[in-house]
């Protein structure tokens, strides 16, 4: 697949087909890092940790954070 560099205001830009963005898991307003590697322009989606809300959404929005957690008996020199 090919695309063409076009004028975009005082800069230049390219349009990336939606199929390519979908395959790369890139959505509108995502931030991408631009790198040059062996004369090629490489766009990289930087790693981003998920927020607590995003993690909760993966479990149906329900987190079981109530109550205490039993870490077991002390091991080593920790004080309880």
C-alpha cells in the first residue's frame, strides 16, 4: 500500500488508511513517537500503563477491594 506526502498548512503530512490504523491498534488522537531507522520513518505507539478505571472495565467495572488481604505469616525481618 502506498500513500503520498501532501502539504498541510505550513507542514507536510500523510494520510494513513483506516485498515492500517486498525491493525496497529491506533485510534484518533493517539500520540505516536516518530523515529528514523536506517533511513525509514517509523511511527511507534508508546507503551502506556492502564488507569485503574481501564483495568476495572476489563472486569466488568467491578473491583473487589473491600476487606483485608491475608499476606500470610511474616518471613524475614518485617514487623507486623
